[in-house]
C-alpha cells in the first residue's frame, strides 16, 4: 500500500504517522488531518492563525445573515443552510474545520421574490465582489444565471470595516 495513503488513514483513525506528511496535508488544504498531527511542525502556527481567521470570518458571516434568517422564519419561508460550516459541524463535530467563503442556502424557488425582497432590505445586492468593492450584476447576468443554472445569482453584502 502507498505509504502516504497509509499515513492519511492513520491520522483519520487518531493514530500518529510513521513519517511527517504535514507539508503535503497543508499544501492540499487537508486542515482537519493536519490538526491531528501531534507535536509542533512548521505549519502549526500557520494552521492556528488560519483557523482563527476562518472562525472569525464564519462567525461574522452568520452575524451578517442573522436578520435575514429571522425574517425568513417570520415569513414562513422554508430554507436550509447547507455545505460550509454546517457540513463541517456534521462531519467533524466542529463548524470551523472546513474553510468557508460564503453561506449556501437551499430555498424553494416559489419563494424567490420574497427572499430577494428580504435580502435587498437587509443590505445585500445581487452581485460580485471585485477589487473596487461590490459590483451589482447586470439584468443580463441575473437572467443568464437564472436560465443556465439551478442557482439564483448570488447575493453579497459589504460589511463595515
């Protein structure tokens, strides 16, 4: 058996590896397995800093969306937060094990008009983040996204710094 596969299996089973694979794990974004390596290696401090930043970002994202989620409930809109922190909590019993850059919400398409109204009222814009800040999508971009995907065009919000 490949020694790297064996080392990954060992870490997944809470056993220590016979050789250091921390660089490979770090370079491939295997943060959960990297966190299972006992002792200090050159990635330990980097991992701690990245985990702290990830935790801060996830918490801020959920704070930003709390008013939206509250309005969804008040308006009896069915929704589910999927992937990201929720998947991490289910898989690893820790919402911060996975890196996450957004919040994915599963909705019923029949509620899209009310959802869009709620998102806009809470300072979100259907758009993208660029070097110059938030750039709203054009009508053409929104129609293209709707016609060519099961997803609605993303909503973004610039937070105060």
